[in-house]
């Protein structure tokens, strides 16, 4: 089963390892993507969290440990998703808040897909509904719904989105809007099981383009961030790159576990 998930599993694990390493090195969490409030020994918890992400990601790649790793990863991602709930409840009218919620939701859906395929809990009375094909379908719905606010962000904030696109690309304003519309369509198709595999593949390609064109290596060492009011330095654009990387890998996991026509 681990072999069947390649190469998406390797991409997903590599992205999480990268994020884990950043947490260990910086003694911090991933900015607004991991909005952990201040508390005593927060830096120590950040390091432990990073080490956990590295360990569970490596464990996913080995057949003997993949089952335990998939079981451990899902609750971790659920807690991560819950970190985004306070800001959503505080400012539900701000679409940008939902963009962040959706990005983590896409990541959660990837983890749930792995749980459904690798946890071996299909016969569990408590968690059986999240395992097997039922779990895969729930992951598809979560992923599809999570994509929609991310796509809407392109339409709500066209100037910001356009500013993220490299200046050497033509028709940047149109690209900002079209990619947003494409993501919304992909999300709807995945959520409602219409050409799920194709839609997920398209979303994974879009994420790959976003990762390399918007948050690629040229931004890691830039003196000015493409995103207004973003923290200066290497860590923010590299974190954004890794988040986009993992989300794209989650989309590929969704595609790999979807039938070619209708699921």
C-alpha cells in the first residue's frame, strides 16, 4: 500500500520534513499557518513539534511503521486545523482568514487520505468510518471544500495575487483571476465527485506552479517580499513554498486514490 501511494507520499513527507526542520532550527512555528499562541516554553514545544513532523514523515515511508505513522499524523493535523478556528470565529467576514483555513484543510485532507489507506482500521468500531474508501471520500470532500476559499482569495484580492506573480510573465492580472476560477472549479468537482481524479491532478499542477513561480528560490533571498507586510528574511518565503508543496502533494494523494471517472 505504501508503494501504491508513491510518488505523492514521498512529496508529502518531504514537505513535512522541511517544515519540521524549519521549526527545529528557528525554535518557532510556521507563522500564521501554525498560529500557536504565546505560552511558557513555546520555543521548546515548537522544536518538539518539528521533531515529531520529521519522525512521522520518515515513518510513513517504511512499510513496518507506515500504519502507526498514519494513525499519529491525523490527530496532529486535526489539532493544527483547530488552531485556525479562533481567527475564523473572530473575523468570519474576512475572506483572507478563510484562505488560511482552507490551506490547512487541504493539508488535513492529505493526512486523512493516508489514514484511510494505511491505518488498517477499517474494522474499528470507533474509527472505521475514517478508514478505507469511506475515509477517502471524506478526505475528498474536505479537500474540495477547502480549495474553494483559496481560489476565492484570488478574486477577492486580485492586486495582492497579481503582485505575487513574477513580473516576467505576461497577462499577470488575467492569470491571477483565471487560476482562482480554476481552483474553485477543481474544488467543486472534487467535493461533488465529478471527474475527481482529473480535478485533483489539475490542482496539484496549479500548486506546483504556485510553489516554484510564486515562492521559488528567487524569493528565499530577496530583500523585499512579494507579499505585503510579510516578515523579512529567508524563513517566510521558504515556509510558504513548503506549505504549497505539501498542499500540492495532498492533491496528488487525492488524485491517486480517486477513480479515473466518477468516485
